[in-house]
């Protein structure tokens, strides 16, 4: 989830920062000695609330086999057909990804067709559907969590990093107004049986710092904004493989 948070804010900051300035993610390495400026997006920690009492599994629910299907949008199409290998019932729909729709108000499911009442915008990934299948070994658990996020701006002295941070901070604050659910795509749910999502995240600015800092023999101005991100971490652990189902393709009557 740390990478998912970094990627989200990286994509929000990139258009707001001059093209000549690199925007990096991950643990801070600082700027190269020959760099003029750098912006870093770093999620350093994810902490989950511990369940009350002695039973660490108290909040766990039964697991199920899940599928996720995604469609591109062309700005006009409202109907999206589930693939032939789709198994289970559609339980959640997001459009755009991360923003849940309300069944009945925003969409309907007609057999194998997902019908949105308003066409999604043009995007390579415009609609996401989550399907719940048969019961599985494992568990489903949702727990409150907290993440630490820092955005750092570096400018080679005698320059000042504060204006660069201000541009990045404005973009980050705008992006924090409507984050939507975030999925940890690196868990590869189809192969591992593990799916993790950060539900209803909210980011809040904690503080802003600045300092002069040497990098090797080069002096840089550094300005930094620190955020706290709170939400609910969903862990779906589905062990084993779904049982095969036979499909009747044709019925013939012999006479």
C-alpha cells in the first residue's frame, strides 16, 4: 500500500512540477550532486490498529473467491460485458477506479452485462467490477490504519526550495480532497489469492519544514511537507482454487 499511495500522489504532482524537475518515489536518496532540483514522494510507514482483546482474529470474516474485471472507456459506451470466465456476483463497481458507484442509482447488472446509467469518461481504465464467488479458505478483514507520507523539494543552493514545494503541496492538497479507494496491485490477486485495498483514505497535512542540507560537497535547500493518511485496510485472503463447474452447452433428445 505504501507504493500505491506514492504512485497516487506522484501522478498528482507530476503536472504541477516543471518538466525539468524529476519527481521520484520511494525512500529518499536525496538529489544527485549535479542535479539542480528534485521532488520526492515517500510513504514511510503503514500502521494498523490492533484488534481489542486477546483474539487477533476477532475481526475476521469468511473468505470468498474474488475476481476483478476492468474496462476502458470511450466516453459514450454505457454497457460493459463480463467475460465468459467471469464467476460470481457483481458486488462492487467503481468508475472512475477507486470511486464506488451505487447499485440502482448509478448502474444495474443484467445477466452478463454491466450497465452504467452515465457513460464513463475516456480512459484506459474507466470501469472496475469486483465479483464475489464461492466460499474459500482464508479470511476477509478490515482494520483502521494510518500511513505517513512526506513530500520533499530540493533546490541547489543558493536557490530556495520553498517555491517548488509550494507548487507540489498545492497539487497534493487538491489530490487529497477526493482520493477514492486505492488497490495494492502488486499483490497479484489472481495468482496469490491475496487482495489488499485502502478504503476511504483521507490525507491531512501535519507540518512543513525547511533546512539547508549538504549532499556530498554540494549544499541544497530542502523543504518538506508531512502528511498523515488514515483509512481502512481491507485484506482478502482466498486459499485454494475454485471448484470446476460444468456448463451445459447443448441438450439433444434422441428418438
